[in-house]
C-alpha cells in the first residue's frame, strides 16, 4: 500500500455494491413472492430506505471516532478485553454468513455444472482462492472489485435485454394488495439481503476524501435497491407470482431459460455459472478480508495472511455442516437474523452512544486469481461426447401400472419402493445418433430411441442410463410430448410437472405438445419431410408463431399455468392419414391436471384473438357466394369489467387491421361502400366465432384460457377479493359482450 488514504469514490461505490449484491440475489425474488406476492418491488424500495439508515449509522460511527479501524473504535470505547469480545462476535457473524453463502454457492454449482465434483473440493478451492486475494492486500482487492463490478452488471444488463420477449409486466399487478403487517414481515426478511454494508468499516478509514464517504454510500444503496427492484420485476414478469414462489433460485432459472435462435451461445449454463461465481466471490473475498483484518488486529497477529489462514478451517467446517439444502436454509434463517441485528444495528448504536457519553493489488493479481479458479475446477465433470446421449425429443406416456391405485395406496413410506418393479410411467427418449455423422453426410443425423418404464420420471431416466450405458443430458431437448392417456390421471400428471420444475437441465423454452394417442408413436415417427421428427414438429410449432393456427406453449408457459390453477391449453398433434405425416390439429384443454376436451384450430385462433396475443393469421368469410380471404396484420384488445346484480359483465373490444388477399375476378372491392360492407360482414362473422368459443370454454369445458380471472385479479383486486373463493361459479355465470371493429387497410394490387 503506497499511502494510507488510497481508496477513491469509485472504489468505495463498487466495493459496497459487489459486497452487498451476492448470491442472495438469485433467491431474493422467491423470498419476497412467498410473503407479499406481486408487491415485492415495493418492499424492496422500503428496504432500501431502511438500509440507508443503517449505513448512515455506520458512517456516523466511523466519523465520530476519527475514521479509525473497527477494532480501534471498539477498544477506545469499551477497552481491550470487552472491545475484543465484541469484535470477535462481529467476526463470527461475517464468517457464518460467508460460510452459509459458500454452501449455497457450491450446491448451485453442483446442480447446474459440476455435478460429480466433490463438495469438499469446491469449498477448498473457493477458500484457497479467497486466501490468495486476501494475501494480495487491500489495494488489490479494491481494484478487483472495480473490475468485477463492470463484468457483473454489464453481463446481467445484456441478459435482461435478451429476456424482454418473454416478459409480461402486468404480472406485477395488483399493487398494494396485502395487509400492513404482511409488508412489515416481508421487510424484516428482505433487509438481510442488504447484508454486507459493514464493509464500510474496512474501506472508510482508507478513503481519499472522507467527507464524501456518506454521499458515495448513498449512491451505492440507491444502485443496489434499483438492481433488486429490476430483478424482482423481471422474475415476476417471466414466471408469474406462483412460479416465483416455488423456484429456489428464480434469477438463475430466468437466465438459464434464454434461447436465442442462431446465436453463438446456444446453452447458457456456463454463462450463468460464470456470473454466479463472480457474484459470490466478490462478497466472499470482501467479507473474508474484513474478518481477517479484524482478527489480525484483535489478536495482534501482525499480518492478515496468518489471520486469513486461521479463519479458513472455520469456514470449511460451517459450510459442510448442513446435511441438505433444507437444513442449510433453516440454519441460515435461525442464526443470521440475530447476528445481523447485533452487528449492523445494536453494536453501531452502542458505539455512537458510548462516544456521546465520553464527549460529554493491482490488475495482474486479479487476472491470476481468475486463472486459479479456472485451473482448479478439476476433471470430475469432464464430458466425453462419445459417452453421452444428448436427448432431443422426449415422450411421456401412462405406464401399464399407472391405474393400480389400490396397490399404490397400500405401499408404506418405509417399504423398499426401489425394489418394486412398478411401471407407472413409460418414457421414450429420442437421441441423435452421432455415430452416423461423417464428413460430407450433412449435419443432421437420424435418431435412435430408448424406451423405459419407471415408478417416476427420474426412475425412468435412471433406467435409460443403465440401458444405454451412457450418461443422458437434457440440455438439447427441443420437444416434450405428453401422451393423451397420461392426462387421465391427475395425480400422476402432478408428479410429471414436479419433475419438470425441479430438473435444472431442462430449458424452459422447449415446446410442449400433447399427442392423440401414445407419445411414443410420435417420437419414433418417420416423417418424409425431415430426417428427425423433433425438427419437423419444431418447424410446425415455430411456423404457427406467424400464422397463429395453433398456440405454441413453452415449458415455462405450461408450468406457470399449471402452478396457478392446474389449467392450460396445449397444442395437439395427430397423424394425418392422408399424407402419412404428423400435423398440428387444435389444442387439448387441461382442467385440474386432466384432459377436459379439444379445441379446433379456429377456436384456438379466436382464443388468441380474445386474449390480445394474436400475431397474425388468416380469416375467411363468404361474400356473394365466394370465399374472401382477409389476412390479419395487427390486433389489439381492450377489456372492461362491471359488476351488476352479483354478476360480472366483461366487455371486450377487438380492433383488427388486415388486407384482402383473395376474392374473385368478376367483382371489385375498390369502393368505400364495398369495403364497409366487407368490414361489417367480417365483424359479424368474427363476433359469432368469438362468442361461440367463449360459450364453449365458459359453459362446457369450464376453463378460462382467455384470462378473465387474471384480468380481474390484476386490475380489479377489490372485485377479486369478493369472488376469489367462488370464482368457478362466478366465471360460469358471467356475461361476455364482444365488439369487433375491423379496418381493411389494403386490397392488394388490383381493384
């Protein structure tokens, strides 16, 4: 260190931010959604104000004690013995926090990237990397923070831009829908996510301009608060409230679900883990240095290198102590709150009161550290492509034993279920045969197939691995097919959905379809148009993104809908016997996790129109005994709700823009009266079609694919509270009025 006061305002700003925003940001949206639902961003702003008060108290503590180091402040106010004890308790809080954070960090690394690498090895490597940086002195640590800041937040910013096409920002509605005590409970939980502000005790004494420390700290808290708000809003916008509640790490799942067709990076697990490593390591290294520095001064060790080595075994033991992820979070929730209150509230206030009474490195080091992290990752998780089966399509059917409910009910929790040959699910995996890929033979191979049975989906996966003698990876799955027979067993469907939610390697942007008959038949179908059936089905689904004959449903869409009320609509694939090929024919309707009925392509298109999500398409009416095709270029929907005599009245206004694509040569459309008549006839036809599909879904199928429930809950929370517990009857008896207004903008190049 060249001089005592060397930390610039930029160093203070970046250090506070990268220390506070650690791995907690990845579970932060879930914690808030579980308590206050869609109001998490409001609680975050409240927590930001509260955190400013805490960091201001810390700043005042430093200022009133001449910007001395933390241990000197404690000794001056309480004496060497009591001051030393208070300092050790403060260190215990910080060491415990980074140890628990390290275990969470390692668990996620193992889940998404290094599954076979031992936990102990990952913890040791992380600690050794931290020791290396701590031994490089504080100046190098500050430079490391400044470099990491830009890497972290530019990366996250770009990633959030890539997710914009998957967001629905109306998911943050309704606003202020909770009781006051609920907000206080959430605020109490949220404030712990701002832990790390105690780093000001380390960097404050070395600030170049100490008068600006408070102003810089305020800016850092504003940045942190805004970043947390953005993450919460994006998580809700992508996953909805219900899905955010059940995802352990919503932010990781959000980043992992990015899918950019044709991009250089197709799979984002490596990017996610790189960001995860930086977010944790900046917090770990800064708090580790703070703790080591205090221990060095309290016990007069003379060098932070020795104190960091003494703390390392403690971190290792605490990080390994929890037996599983549930115990990990339980220990965290039990011990961190009281230690947080002591370290960041009680102790600084006592110091201030005590004072009143008395008055009355460089970049090369950072690069070396990153190289160490890369080199010491180990070889446990190396992937030999020739020893790996990359699943591209997956079909799930009902097994032969799925209906044996009596036998299943007799199985006790203590029975050795793994020894029972229970064929509850039949799973078919389609895997590209990479051995057929040779130079000059193209880049698409035919599939090979693995058929297995199991008492669960995971059991079927294990059986497939045993049968193929290879590891199986789902990171390249494009299509998931659910068999029609499976949807007759709601409890079994729930088990499948649970697996799909828990499995981290499944990309949430894969498409889901349901088959007319067994899914296995479609996975193994030889289509004349494509070598691989998954590419053929994928092409049909993505083609429907433009013509809207069928609603494409991603895994993320499906899980959101099923987690909210067990209802969804999923594209239906059938075998076209005339052409001996697969085609998409309407949608299956799912209610309460079971198949309820089928909607044809026209009905499905009209549902999209009523939802306001129709991207385009074609409609036909008969005019003068001839078909007239109108291509829909743009649509918009406005919906209003009234409550009269205990009934809900929905008024839907549909605005459609289109152009005439086909008529017949002996008639002209190039006149105002003719176009007005065509528009009027088209309005009448679309109104009748829409009323028909509303009647079918509302009365016969008793499902709500249009989203009336979501609309009332988001935009009319007062009405929702009245009908929430009797929604099925309220929806069934609601009145739906539809008004269509069509404007034909173009008629082609002829009259």
